[in-house]
């Protein structure tokens, strides 16, 4: 009887560990500090000060992300904040991965002309490094189709026509 109890305890421990290995990666690189670190690293490269986490922006992002769970379409909220959206598949598509996609547009931004390279997108990058945008709130959710949807909201909003990000 003692052996069976030990086997049961061992099985429970193995199940618990397995559960933790499934849960923990889904939260990896999705904390407020992870989003801030990714944004602030890009901002420091161009001499822009750090952002601060804003719980109201995060709540706004969460609310909108949950509205997109049904289709995961990259449709902007048209809210009062600056906004970057991304989607991807697999648990490896984290919030930090989304920020790296936006920052990956950096080579397409030409500071001298304050424009994007022909046929390229760079507005996500310019929002990340927008000097006046100093508050951030982000959220990541899994959509019903299995994709991950990431939104970051910025205040004050960036990408103001006729102005440079830095």
C-alpha cells in the first residue's frame, strides 16, 4: 500500500511539473517589464527617454484585444491612443516578439526625409521610438483560430503628420 501511495504522489508531482511547463512559457516575455525593456532598448538606440507602464493603457489594450479574439484581424481600435498591432502563431509569438517585429522596421525609416523607404512600412517603428509617447500599455491574447494577437497602446499618440519621432 505504501508503494502505491508513493507512486501516486510521484505521478501527481510529474503532472504538476508538466502543467507548469505548459503554463510558464505562455507568460514568458509578456510581462509589463518585458514590453518596457523591448521598447526602451529601441528608444535608447536613438537617444529617446524610457517609457513608463500605464495600467489604464494596458486595460484599454486588454479590452480591445478581447474584442479581436473572434477573428484576430489586425484592425485598429480607432481609439484615442497610439497603437501597434501584431499577430502570430505558436507559443513563441510573445509580446517581445511582436515588439521586435515593429522595431525590425527601423532600416526602412529615413530620418533625414522623415519617410519610409519606397514600398516599405515603418510606422510601427516610429511609434515605438516616438519621443513624446512616454506611456505604454500592452496586452496579448490567443484568438479562437489559435493565433496570438498583441496590442500596445501609447500615450500621447505618435506618428503625428509633419513631425519627426526623435
